[in-house]
C-alpha cells in the first residue's frame, strides 16, 4: 500500500471526521475531529499497517483559538510510508484520549506533552511529569512562559529562579519587530509581548 491509497481508505471510512488534508513535499498531514482520534488511529494501525508511532508533539498557537495542536507521526515498516495526524484543542478543553494502548511508545511521548504543554491524555496509565519534577506549577513550552523561566519553590524538593540568558542568543519570540525586539535578553519574566514595541529602529549588529 502506498500513501495515496492509505489516505483514500481513510477518507472512505472517516470522511466526516477529516477537517483538513494537506500535502507538502510528499508528506501528508490530516487534521481530524478530536473525538474520533482513537478510532482513526486504531484503523491506521490495524487496517493500513501503520505499526510504528514515531513521535507525538504539540504546538501552542498562543492568542488563537483553538490554542493547541497535538501531532502524531505514524510510520509503516512494511510499506515504508509516513502519515501525520493532527488534532486541535482549545485551552479550556486541552484533553484527548491516550493512544498508549495502540502504540506503547505513546506512553512517554504523551507524558512529555503533558509535562511541557499541560495537555492531558484520558486513560493514560501513568500520566505524570517526565522532565520537570512532580508539583512543578508551570508548563515550560507554552508561549506565555518566559524564556528566562519563572521562580518556583517546593521545600525539600526543588526550586527554580529566573535566568535571563537561559534562552540563549539564538532563541527569539515571534514578532514583526527586528532582532533587538525579538531577543530574549531584552525581556524579563514580568514583561510580555504586548508591552514590547515592534516598531523600533533596526540597530545593526557590530
């Protein structure tokens, strides 16, 4: 089975659940209705041969609704084809069914998305933080989390303090402003993108 045939079968069986289909550089991305994610993933594994889940990632479209994307990278070892499935989640309902019962690798991928973005996975067997410590109050990959970090303290467990240079010189914020505006070292934990002028005159690098 090739990728085109796999997509046709998905459309034949789940046409009402497919919100968008995009092909770019021989890669196919299908955006799905979130309530049908598990059923479609099961079909992709059992009927289309996508026996490997390569990754689960998430995207924060801060300021837009729905705010979050969850992206599933599927691969068929037999057919050597890849398929990307995507769902959209609002900030108020940032929860989706786990697929860890379909692919064991989803267990840690889902934990990382939960840890970094705060999206929960219903039915996950062990949904707890995987990078940050238990009880850490923030989600570091959300775009409203400052690059320098936030202060936190848990007695006898761990603490964190803002580190203005932690973002590094090559990490910038999305903006129509120039390099000086986007540079993380020009922002503190108390500042926000709304308070940063995007009309500053460009200052050439030395």
